[in-house]
C-alpha cells in the first residue's frame, strides 16, 4: 500500500483502490489533494497493471469539497508568492490558470485507460460533485447526498460539474440543483441516473462496488479501454463521427488473441486470462 497526505492506494487482483484518508476533515480538498490525485491516477493508467480504479473515502462523508486553504495561506493555490499587489487583469489571469489546473485534476479520471468507479457515502459536496461526475460509474449509500455548493457561497461552479452533470442527468435537474444549491438525496440520484445503485451502508457499498470492479477486471483490458475511449468520443460527437471512430479503432486495436482466449475460456468454463495493457512511456 502507498500512502500520501490525502490518499491510500493499493492494487489487488487488477483492481486499484484509491481511498481518501482525511475523515476528520470530511475529506476536504486541501492543496496537496490537487497534485496527489492526478499523480496517482496517471501512474496507474500509465503502468497498465490495474484494470479498474475504485475511488472511495474513509469516514462519515465522501467529500466536503474545497478546503479554504486552497485559496489562502502559504501553499495555497492563490498565494501570490510574496510578489505583492497585482493588477486586476493579472489577478484574473492567475485565477483562470488556477481553475484550469484544478479542472485537470478531475479530467485525469476521464483520460485514464481503465474505468473509474466512485463509491460515495454521506456528503458529496462542491468539488466532490466535480470529481464523481468525471468517474465512469457512481454508487452510493442510502445516506449519501449531492450538492452543488458553489451557488450557496456566491460563485459559479468551475471545475467540471456544470459541464459533465448535464451529460449524465436531465438538464432541468441540473439547473434546479445548480441554481438552488439544494441537496439531492441518494434515492433521487438513483432515480435520475446519477448513481447506478444505492446500498444500505458503507460496508455494503464497498462490497458491491468491488464486485462490479472484479467483473470488469475479468474482461480484456484492451477491449475495456477501447469501450471507454469510444463512449467518451461518442459523448462529444455525432453518431456518424462515433461510428467512424470505432471502425478506425477496431481496425487497429482489435486483438484476435484476446477474442480467441475469450472463446476458449467459455468453452472450457474457466475465467479468461488476458495480458495487461502495455505501459505508457512519457518522454524519451
């Protein structure tokens, strides 16, 4: 197991489990969070040994959102580094760059070569919603709730919720949550399709999520990667574009060895055995 300030990570049977480990602060997102999460996810994706990522949290609440230290004090993303007063334009430029840095922290979940499953209990607020909407699948406990908290503190959500949530649930539902800042309970989230299933408690949630993860991990990782890439492409393009994309993808990425192994395993009534994704090398 690897531990950082905000996370603990272990990989068992091709399933990587990333846990948020600051329950005493409801897993609020301190400055370290925003660098640690993409480093962990990108490493798992590049190595290719994990075939699914489970993202969960310790304690009563999944995530209370942005910690105030992100914007204030030494180490805060908005700290001026001691350069003193700056013009309004330069402050705005700095804020824009900071927002895009924060956005990239969650975009890495979409870019990962394997599916990401979020297991949510208690509060999922503000930045927590930004995070889970970038996951591929979401499961929750009965006591879970979701809140676009930014409107309640006088700002517009800017790290992904308003862009991704309308792709997951009806726009009218998003508008109500975004304008009012109301809490959406787990039962309603299940009803509108934000979460796949609701479990009675945290233990049952993790058991259920790991069962789903194990089932995904039993499939060809290359086929799963292709499925994730194709669905992501289709979300942003026309049907015709999506059809051309998958034709080109399979023309180059379809692995006859994986298909042969799948058929052999079915005939032998045994689990299929597939090679991991090849590692990604960044740089020379």
